[in-house]
C-alpha cells in the first residue's frame, strides 16, 4: 500500500497538476489543513531537482497567503472557527498563555515555530488572536517559511538522487519517520508554549 501511495505521489509530482496541488496544500496547511506541504514538495523536488527552488517559492508564497487566512481566522473568527481549530489541535485552553507570550516574544515565536514541525496554522491563528502587528507578521512569515522550504529544496537539489534511493529502499522506515515528525509537531504544540 505504501509503495502504491509513493508511486502515486511521484506521478502527481511529475504531472501538470503538481504545482497547483503544492500551492493548495501549502495554502491550506497555514490556515486549517493538518498535513504539511513537504508531502508533495519532497517528491516534486526529487522528480525534478532543477525546479526545486521554484517549488520552494510556490510553497512560500502559498503558505504566507494561507497564513493571512489563518491570521484572519484568529483576528475575526476566533470565537467560532478559530477556537474550534485550535481546540482540535489540543491547544485551546492555552491560548491566553500563548497570547501573553506573544506580547513579549511574538517575533521569535513566529520565526522558530514556522520552521518546526509544529503546525503553522497554530502560529497564524494565534497571531491574529493576539493582534500581532500584521505587516511584521507577513515579513516574519516570509522569512521563516521561505527558510524552511528553501532549505528542503536545496538539500533535495544537491542530494536528491541519494535521498530518493534511500526513500525507495526504506519506504516503510521513511513513512514512519514522517508520521513521527508530524505527531511530534502536534505533541510539541500541545505541551510547549
């Protein structure tokens, strides 16, 4: 089953639908979707390493735009949609604590959490909820998301073939590792400020 899913993802990554799918996942992940864009960015960069930077740019732009939707959810719809999304990730009861931390460490929180497996939507919604300065939020989002996606792209551009061989030979191990990172992100978001 994993092999079929991997093969399907690699075919999607090489298809004409890859860039819109990448943009959609990157956008959605920053506002409400639980799966990070790496699940499509990595296969796309492996399928076409010379375009890895282009794919990272698409991820960055879409992620920041999705982050604006997340920010709007936190700023305008926190009592309904925002609270429900934050609670779904197990962070609802800590939002006041998070808001206080934003007053002192907002820029650092955005920069650090934007590069980790912690779901970025938590940062975007919390930024809106905390009333964080919107232009600064946009700049920090561009920096943190750009750094993250361009780092992945550069690593795959330079070491793509050995990484692809490793993934294909150890697909179950890699899939387990990805799931552990995603779950760890949710656990960190749940228990860390």
